[in-house]
C-alpha cells in the first residue's frame, strides 16, 4: 500500500516515542524521525534512536541544539549542578527533571522541518502520566501548540499527540501489539551503561510493564 501521509515524529529512542513510530507506520504513514541533542546527560537515548530508526527502516534526522544548554539551567537533565532524583514521578523531587520549555522548542524545530519537508503532521509521544509533572505535556499545551502550528506559516501542519489520554501501561500494551523491540529503547535519565532502575523514568518504566502484565526485557543495574 502506498504511504498516505508523511509524519514528522519527535523521536528520543525511548519507549513512548518508539511505540509512536511503530503506531504511525502501522497506519501506513511515512515517518521522518527527528532526534535532538540539547546537552542532556542521557545522550545514550540518541544512540538508541539511531539503532531503532535503522531497524525500522525509518528516515532519521539528528539536530544538535547543544548550544541551547545555556537556556536549560536548574534541572537534572542538562545542569551538572543537579543530581538525577530517584523515586516515583509523583514525588516533588521529580520537578528537577523538567527542562524549561523543552517541548515548545523541540516542536518549533520539528514544525519548521516538517514544513520544509512537506509533512502533513508533527507527532510527539506525550502521555497521560506526564501531565502532573511536565507542563508541556498537558492537553492545553498541545491545543495551544496546534493553534500556533496553524498560524506560523502559509502551509498547514497538524500537531498530534496520539498517546495524550493513555497511560504508560497502555503504551506498553500497544507496543506489544505492534511487536516493538522494547529492549532497544532507552529511558534512564542517568545515561549509564545499563538502566539505573532507580530514577523516576526507570521506576515508571518498570511499573508500566508490571501494570500491563508484559515481561520487562530491560537490563537494570538495580
């Protein structure tokens, strides 16, 4: 079947965006994956994005925004003065993992590339569990960015967040249906050789597999 839509996907190489890539492909959409370097300590995620894109036969673009690290202070992802907090995402400490305005910047870059490549949509894998911690994953943020995407150029591009009302466990279940190679994905914020097993995203990952009753293939340090 001929691909019907070209979608640009913000692609970290993590569990959520990888399932999103497989989901878009299952809908006969040609996908351009965009990964971004922004001074993150867990740059290992981009290594995963390259491997997964190659495995899926998906066009992949990496853009280096490392100089913007100067804008991303006061968080554990890009600021070496802060340690990555451990524990559940619901804890107040998890706000240390919020990178200021990250998704607005990433989506702006993605929208520009999508317009240049004549894509019909830009997708990112914000999900329901993110809402309480990450302001730029809330439905009202997605709605605002969708309006901005319609106004920023003469050409139109749609912003889609297919997992916005889904839990992480729901995403794992969808990934199981799509035969996603979960073992190739990277979530850990510490960027070590293995997933640390203790940071917020590792805890959330473990809980999602358990809640979905799906075997977790991830190799954890702890």
